[in-house]
C-alpha cells in the first residue's frame, strides 16, 4: 500500500489507474491489499485508485482452509508466515476481507495442475463476485509455479495474452 501511494505521486503516472500484480506470495499480498481497505486507507490511497488486480498462481487466499488441508505441502512455510492461531490466519487471508469495498476488477491465473491454487482462486473469485467485484479465474495449462512467472512477457506466451487482454478491458 505504501508503494502504491509512492507510485501515485510519480510524474507520468495516472494515480487512479493502478493495477496490482503478484506471483505466489506476491499474489497473496496483492490480493490482501486490494481486498482489505485498511492497508490502502493507512497509506492515504482510495480503493478506487486500484483499477485491477492480477494474481499469478497464489494458493494462500484462505490460509485457514489451506492449513486444514491434510496434504498441505507448504504447512511449514505457512506456519512461519502466518503462525498457528486461526484468528491471525483469517485476518491475513484475503478471502476474509472480500466484503465491499474491494478493487473492482480481478484476473486470477492459477496453474491448472495445482488443485490447491485452483480451489483457492475459485473461492476467492466467488467471494469477490458476491461483493460486487468482477473476478475471473483462468487456470493456465502447460505452466508450472515457476514458469507462469518466468515466461510472463515473453513473445507468444499465452498467459501474457490473457493478462494483456485483461489490461485492455479495464482501461
């Protein structure tokens, strides 16, 4: 949120057409900032300044749910980041903050072969839509957790085409 406030003050930047984008933990952080108005408010940024959000293969949008998964391969990492208190985990979960206001437009791109990422993405999108946001989930086939990020922007990359189309649609 502080970075968004800084960016909005820069010459040549339209302060009311910001798009947040993140991969993995960065997707979690972008989703949290764009769903919990407390972060932007503390930085003096109106939620309306965030025109869109692009999330690349996150799986921590509902930390409480993720921690309950019996085959959670990232339990140790999540415990370090979010602790063991379900109340704290919920407070740090974007899905807990989907009641309006939120950023208006969301594109969520999980790797198709990661069931946890797809399920978390679908649940977040459903909650955002219920609160009035536009949220689309497009699982990306032929990608891994690393390649979806590494290949973004490369000529001919299908994920890049999806992101470009989303950005054109929210101008």
